């Protein structure tokens, strides 16, 4: 293991440590070996510390900032799970245990001077700052119906192709979306965040960008139930 520290807070941090851990503990189809992350907790904690000590700066490029927040969301989600492991579902972590309504409201992470929760990353950083619906295919909430956790870190230099691939992979996965020319049975993500996907056209228009099936504009749309079981 080669750790790549940063020389200053304004430096864009390396995600190489996270990339190595993802290769080691996540399968190609996105199943996570959480006990593997527990065993590599020293290395994993080092990466989380890198994120905490190097918050995004205005001098960073858009893709450097976007990649940072995607990796941060995924890494700290893993952290939340392993801190409470074993757990059947991330949704079991809300309520009286942490005295918050949902696990996404638990303020357990720190980036720079900000104490944050996962909702802050998703809504206040990613959705608010970048207006890129593809982030919904990249951030993973530790559940079977989520997009798969890719076994590589997101990197600024390849981010556009990585996000396009994440969208194609998610839509072609018949366990998460069932797509035909005249009918769509799709993830509830498209219902919850429909406004993100329809700013410049219909939902069908958006999905047609990332599927090989040509969907009719009047195709019937329904939404699949979400399985919050741990993506283990």
C-alpha cells in the first residue's frame, strides 16, 4: 500500500487509496465485502482523513470537485455501515439509535470545518452545485436497489466517461430497471428525483440517452419497489 498524502489543504487529494480498497473489497457487480473494509480500517481511516482535511476549493476544476464529493459520499456511507456492522439495512440506523429521522441525517462526518451528514453531500453539494443527474447513478446508499458501487474511485480526468458508463450500467441492469419500447418499469430514483431528469425534456428523453432500446415517447411508466437490503 502506497499512501499519497497532500502537501496542503488546497491540494486536490489523491483517491488512490480508495481505488485500491474498492478493487479489493467490491465485486464487479457491486457487492460489498464490508468485513474487508473493517479489516483494512487503518488504511480506510487514512483515506477518510485525507477527505476531511482537504475540502474542495474554488480553484479546483468542476470535475475535481464533483469526483471528490461522489467519492466522499460512497466512502462515508461505507464508514457508516462498518461502524454499525452487522446490519441488515442502512435504514435500520435511523430513529432512536442516533436520534435522527433517517441515516442520511446523521452528522458523523467532517469535511474541512463543516460537520455534515450524507444528505448534505447529496443535496447541498452534488445536486445544488453541479446540476448533473448522472450523480444519482454514482452515489450508492449501501442497498440492493441502489446503482452498483463500482470497484474503482471516481477520478476527474475520466469522470465524464465514468458517469456515462454508470448511467448505462444502471439502466441495462434488469434487476433495477426493466425497459421496453412501449413500457418502462424503472427505479424509484426516477420518481424521487424526476425533476432532476426532466429539466430539458421528458423522462423518456433522458433515459433514451443511455439505453440501446429506442423507447417511444408515450411509453407507459411505472416505478419498482425499492429494496433497502444491504448490498453485501
